[in-house]
């Protein structure tokens, strides 16, 4: 990985420079097609490249460089959140979730210090555009995209869309709502992890319950936005398990397979992808 990343250092530095911009406005493509979707795919690859670079920096004891990569990712997520179109905002949510995953991995290292915890905190304090005031504009843009797509459809395709379209749009909105709720949960869970790390640094052990760190957190921080209930925290020897009970508010042991919808926060569930599928 280190050898491959050397080939991309100039590109990574360009991304870091771009992330210094506080605001961004992307052009709305009047004729969305292969080129516009390729642009979005390329940006997605760039975000993952920053993740790999950050992991490599941490492995080679360059925490400041790793945090810069993660800060860059959060700024790119912010740029996408500033756009009025739904398709950009959805990517912004995915990018922000990626940053929080990287922050969780970085903060749980044995060599984490108070200074590094503060550095990581500054990343998730970057303000996001939550879409206030964009609803009408976003709806207009989405309608324009729908009209453009329909103008290219045959009569048969139009009839199929009329038959299945409402259900599909409803499913898409439900999926987006679920993603937004999950991200809201992660936003609260990450400062809780910071507080847990600080507790261990001060006492040498993880707390027995979240109540022991409650005075260190803002009011309502321990309430899970997915279900308005508490997060689940369980001490497990020298480690702990921490997860959300998901939208159904049923404790399913941290499982998210099948009908279970718990969302694991720590330890992270790592999906191993065979080399031939990468």
C-alpha cells in the first residue's frame, strides 16, 4: 500500500489544498449521463484513497498526516452537503460516515494521546450543511432529472415507471431516511467514544457504565437518535462492546444480519474483500 500511495502523493496534496475551501458549488448537469456519473465515481475513489493514505500514515506513526487526510474527507463531505441536489447529498452522507469510521479506528489505538484526541475532535466539529432552506430547490432539481430521464424513455419504459415508480421512490426515500438516522447516531456515538478514551486515560480502565462519563458530555448526548433510547455499552474484560439498537429499539446483541437492525459502533465490523474482487 505504501508503495502504491507514493504514486498518488501529488494528487492527495491537491485534495488537501481543495479541502481548504470552505464552500463549494457544483454545476447541475443539464444532461446527466455517463460523464457526470463517472465524475461522482472518481470522487468516491478519491475519498477512499484518503482513507488508505490515513491508515498508512497511522501505521508509520504520522498521526498528524493521517488526521489531515480525514479532515480533508470531512471537508469534501461538507462540500457535497452544500449542494441542493439529492444525489450529491446522499454521497455527502456516505463520505461523512466514512470519516467517522476512520476517526473511530484512529482514536482506539493504544498510542492515542490527549493531543491527538483533540485533533480528532476538531474534525467532527466541522459544520455540515443539513439542507435547511434547500428543500424547494432540491425538489426542483430532482424533478428536472426525472423529466430528463423520462424524455429518453420508450412508451413501454414509461408505463413500467408509472407502475413501479411510486414504490421505487418510496423505497429510496426510506433508505435515505435510514442512512440519515444512522449518521445522526454515529455523530453522537463518536464524542461518546472520545469521552470513554479520556476516562481510560485518567483511570487506567474502561468505565463500567456510560453513566460514569455522562457529566463529561452535553445533555442528551447519550440518547440514540435512531430510536430516542439509550445506546448499549457492555464492559468485556479489557475491552467493551458499544452499539445502537437501531430504529426498532430492540436489543439484538449488536447483530445487523437478517431482520436484526442493531448498528455496531465498537468494535468495528471489518468486511474482508478477496484480492480478486478489489
